[in-house]
C-alpha cells in the first residue's frame, strides 16, 4: 500500500506527517484495532441502552394505558355491594371489574387455552388499565357476542380478527367473535398459566367482553377486582391499608398487589437486571483483552518507527514533540473507534431489544441511546487508548538517537537449544524457519500468543457458558426421580385423580398442586408461584443452596427461590405470611433453592391445598413409567381432564424457552467474540510476521517461490495460532466460570459444565481463520518488489 | 573444497556469459520519466571479475538488479547464458535466480534462525535433490571458505567477516553462472575485506563463474579484471 499523491500536500509538521503516513501504511491493522474497541463500545452502549429503552418503553405503556397503581382482589360479589372508596386520601379514581377464568374450547383438551375473561363492572372518570386498540374496533355497548383479545393471545395462538371462538365459562360454553385486538398495560409480557407445571409464555390468554356476558350467569353485575389510581405523590402503602380496611367492611378480600408487586413487573426487573450484570462483565473481559492488544500493537508500531524517530531526534525534534505526534494518532484512532462504536451500538441495541422483546412477548420499544452510557463508553475507549498509548510512548522517551538509528535489526541472541533441536527434527529448511521464527523473539511471540488466546478464550467461554446454562437446566430436570408430569384442565378430586393416572404403563403417581399467592414480610410483598408436593415422596428434587428440604415433620415448612428470598429480606428460619383466596397462613422457611423462575416456592401439598382453598384436589401429578413413554403419554392425554403431559426433555425445552433471552445474549456474545478474536489474530499476527519481512525477501532472492514463502508464513501463523488455542483452553474455562458466577447471582445457579464440543466450536473456525488471516500478510510480503526491498536495506 | 563430483560450470556456446545490449531503465515520476541507465552495453566472459564503480545514485544497484533478474529493463536486451531475462515472468525469474545466480550483499542477508550450514542449504533447497547431498554440499562449501568448524553456528555467533564468507559459500554452493556482489566489503575492515575478496576469487576460480562487484571500495581494484564506471546512466570502461 503506498501513500496517495495528495498526502504530501498536507500542511502538517514533519513528525506528524511521518506518523500519519506510517498509520496509513498499516491502516488494516489499525482498523482491526479500532474495530475491537468499537465492538466493546457498541455492546456496552447498545445493550445497556436497550435495557433502559425497554424499561422506558414499559413505563411509557403503563402511562399510556394508565396502569392501575393497586389492584384489590375479592370474592365475587354484586358490584352494588361494593363500598365507595372515593373519599380515601391519596386516591384519584377507581373502577371495578370481573376477572373470570375460562377455557378456549378446542378440538382436543390439550390444545385448550386457559383464559381470563375480563368484563367491566363499574365506570371511572379517569382511564384505568385502558387497553389500546391495535386492530379492529372496540366493543359497542350491548354487544354480547363480541370479544376483544389481548395481543399475546393473537400471536401465540394464531387467533385473528373475525375468528369465531367457543369459550367455556364454568359448565357453559358461549360463542363469541373477535372484534378487535388490544394491548393491555397489565399484560405487557405474555401471560402464563400459573396452574401449569411449567407456566410457559402465552399459556394464558386474556379476552375482554361486555358485562352482559356474565350477567345472566350471576343474575347481577358481578365484580371481583377493583383497580385504583393514586394521586401524584400519594403514599401507596397508606392507601392500600385504607382500601383494605374499607373493603373488609363489606367484602371478602383475597389479596392486593401494587404495580411493582405484579409478576410481570418483577419478571422484567429480574430479567433485565440479569443483563445489567452480565453485559458489563462481557464488556470488561473484552476491554481487558483490548487493552492488552492495543498496548502490544502501539509498542510494535513505535519500535517499527524507531529509526525514523532517531532521525528526527538528530534533526533536533524533541521527544515530547514526537510523542505528541503519536499521541495525536492514538487520539484519532480512539475517536474513530467511538464513532464506529456509536453506529454499532444502534445495531446492537436494536438487535438486543428486538430479540428480548419478542422472546418474552413484549412490544418492541423505541431505542434511545442513553447519554450516560455514551459518555462512559467513550471515556472507556479513550482510557484504553490513553493507557496503551502512554505505555508505548514511554518507549520514545527511553530511546537515545544513537540506539534508535541502529540500522541492522540484529538478533540479540542465537536460537536456544530447544529451538535448535526442534528445528533439526524438521525435514525441510522452510519448516525450520517457520518454527524458529516463532521461538526466536520469545517475548513478542508470547505476547502475540496471549493476545490471540484471549480472543479465542473469550469465544470458548461464551460457548461454555451457553452449554452450562442449558446443561444445568437439563440436569436440574433430569435429577428428578419422576418420569413425566401431568397437568389437569381443572383441579381434580382424589377419586378422579386415581382414575386419570392409573393407565397402563404408569407404575406410580404422586399429586401436586400449583397456584399463585402473595408473600409478605416486614412490609415487603411479592407474588409467588407455589408448588405443593408430598414431602413423603420427594420425587421433585430442589437444588438447595441453604437449609433443608420439605419434610412431613414440618407441615408449614417452605422452600423459597433464593433471589426471591433476597428480595423479601428473608432467610432460612424466617417466617412469611402467605395470602391466597382470602386466606392467610404463616410459613417457615426451611430452605432456599436455585430456581429458574422468579417467585418460585414449594410447600407441603396439604398446606398448599389449605392455603389455595383446593381442599383435597390436585392440579397435576408426577408419574413414574415402565415402558414406552410416548404411548403412556398418548393414553393419558386421551382423557378429557388432562391438559398436557410433559416428559423431562419437554420440560427442559420449556424452561429453556422461558429463558430464551438469556441464551440469546450468550449466543450473541459468542458471535461477537469470534469477530473480536478474528480481529485480534489479524492485528497481532500481522505485526509479528511482518517484522521478519527481510528474511522472506532474502529467501525470495535465493529462489524461493511465492508458494513456498506463503507456506512459511501460513505455517508460522498456524503455529502461533495453535499455541494460542492451547492457552485458550484454561482462559475459556476460567472466563466461563466467572460468567456463570455472575449469571448465578442474577438468575439461577449455573454449574460450569465444560464439553469438548464447546472448544471444538471455537477451534474449528479458528483453524479455518488462521490461514485466511495469513493470506493477506503473505500478500503484503510478496507484493513488495525485491529491488525496492534491497534498496531499503531492511535486511535480516 | 567444492564438491568436484558436480561438473564445473562450462562455457556456454556463446563466448560471453553476460550480454547486455542497449539496456535502458527509466523510473516513472510525477515530473516525467527519470532515466537511470542509458544504453548500457556490457559483455562478461566466464571467470571474469568486473568492478562497477560510480557515485551514489549512478545506477549501480539498478544494473545489478537487472542482471540479477530482480528488475527488468525499460528497453534493451539482457542475456545471461543465452537466456533473455526480459521475457521471463515472475516465476521464471525466481527459477532462474535459483539455478544460475548467486548474490553477496554488504550486510550479508543471512537468515538469523538458520545455522551457517542451514543458510547454505537454503540456497540449494529450491533445486531439489536428496537432502543429504544438499547438506554435504553445504559443509563442503563452508570448508572451502575456511568455516568448516563453524557449520553449526548461527549468524549472531559469527564475526562480520565470517558472516560474509557464509554468504559467499551460499552464493557459490550451487555453482552459479554469475555472482553479483553489492558492496561485499562495505561492512568490513580492511584486513577482513581482503580476506573476503580473496575467498571470492578462490571460489570463482573453482567454479569458473563470472563475478560482478558493485563497490566504492578501492581495494577491489586489485581483484578486478576490468573496471567500469557508471556515470549519468552510462557505462565507461576505465583503463
């Protein structure tokens, strides 16, 4: 690559002009270096801004839809019996509604979708939980045959405008037509059916109808839910207390929940909170590697310019002036990286946001790059280049003109005994050259190997983390001693339970119960997904992190998911107040476990039945099977009371689908780090090999053909790369362990599981990458005419 | 001594090994073409030693590069052993250098990661043949230049004069038709320079090759059969 003609017309001081020319000549490597920094910037700013944008989008939709600040759930009653809350201090408005469970009737019981049918029971002056029409039209007054469907029901179950639906409400089935599709701020995330063993996204649908649909059923306008909007700045807790006291005078209160206690709110906080922890870790690892590579390349650059520095010094230019010339180039490179990173962050942010939102059923918000992250990212890039630049420029100050002017780049010492012996083991001269080149400049080769190993190690780490995440999820399911789970359409009594589960192939069964409840402790409240299991049949194994398992001797014992415990401020031995269906019961925390879902909890089945008003009913069963599981599943699902039958493999898939956004970010990290590794390889190996350009030119002079020269360079690059891959093995394992540690803090406990295949996924592309990287390096050597090289006297 | 099992370089059918006729070389520049060589005529017989003198920028290196199949003339004919170098492509030039030419430079151009014998073997590697034979030739060549006890040493372990003698052995081992030396004594003291030049002459006598030395060093005069001066791109023989 030669300097363009216009370059010499640039009105720059001569040292700066020379440094700029030098930068031009190695534009490829500097571009690679800048891209590494830009990548890190893009991930940091893009991903974190995307997280902020999602939260802001959520808040915007809450505001747009006027999401209630508080919801009160009561036993269904005539709305005329409800007390008035209007005079309560801090209350802006309220309205009543009926939330009625139903099922979307389909050809088979297994396809049936659990629904919530919401009908208004009273008006409010201010809009509260106002759905936004997305398609079709709102219901007109008196329309008994029309319904609106929530958008997730439309997308997860492929229901559209004009579809005729059969909705089962209790024993009655009504035919309704879809008039419109709406977005409800209450259901920003795809709702999940809490009575299923794995409450997967979209397993619960929400529909809206006019109150006439249920009036005939009850004989009056019924309501079981009151939504409240607080005044600006009102004390929500005080308002809640006042509401509860007022409600208790006339109604049977089930539960109350503020906006932040809603499950979807907590899920989003936890999920995005995970990324807020994991993304900086990814960026930190990239940044450390980038600092290392940047120092390496800057030092190499300055050493390459050593002679010219000596010339300038002898001409009277000061070291400070020369340092500033390099410093300015470093600054331009940093600014270029920031600009490139800025463009990249839009791409990364948009991709992350789209991926995340779609995986959890959230609408895709608008991306806004957060100024704080932009500033921090830019400062980070500048800091990396400043540190590396300072380290490199120090070299300038250590040079004397005499040392700098030394013409011959003499080998300080002969190749050592090992290099000597190893070389002699090889049958050809060109292989010896390649191997001994690797060993001759030990420090440079080592630094190159470490830099490249960091890139490959990071890539492996992401694959390992990804596999660990999946492996842990699968192991957590595998270690259970049941073979399949059976979810019922509705809770069943014991006699029905026996009829359902005793089919050919089932050798044993134990019931379980699932429901939601609210937990409170010292003023903190959270919603819990509770599972009730028989302590005498501990088939469903928990990954305990503290305390002990449920036992028959502790009828009100409880296992709580560890991050939920942290949020409530409780530990082993503490008690929690549980509320469900208007009942309150105290539970004692026997142990903490690592779970995949926020709010997971386990109780002895009898205790849970009592809390959830299930009497002796069960919502599902674990079964042990002897024989063909698929056949047993078929027999079970033939029963109209069975909603679904899942094997361990299917459950693991459901859990992974529920955590799809976490695996997506790990995959994204792996792809990005492969790109960074490629840039590392190109930037580091380019310099290391081109330092020995003189040797290759000498060989050309002796009659070595282009093919052989290329072969030497490719072998040298591959040897360096192979050494880097070996070092990448422990780097990958350690980095993965660190990543998993952070994931465990934020999500559920992830064991570091290292599979050979995770390294193979890195190593195989690397073995393809290395010769590809070597090719342009070889081309640079071969493109230089021999006579030009001889005139430059850059000899070995 | 050189391995005599290989036949010595024989005189080509034409009288001269090197024949240059009306060779010119111009380089392009923004101000227009810059002539470096203007109508060079030169003939060199086997066994002859030619000294090329000239100030810096006179075109000595350019002429050497053309003779060495490293560069091509703008016009004119360049024949070495009857081979017209101007029609050779890159691959053919490389092969020609491997088979016919030897080079000796001011700063030796040895490969630092190869021992003295490996550096010499590197010159015959492109010619193929059994490795043992090539290694044996290398050892013999080093012995011929008086470095038989230093075959396993690396360039950094040798003195300047010793390194230049390794370079000479490397140039001579394949029994080339023509040796081109660019300031071979430039990095050496006077005594060592004489040693090296004598070594070159001895090797030339053994192989019968032609030797062209581009140099400022006056001591080369004593070793040259003919002396030419390059001045303003034109070649003139000095008495």
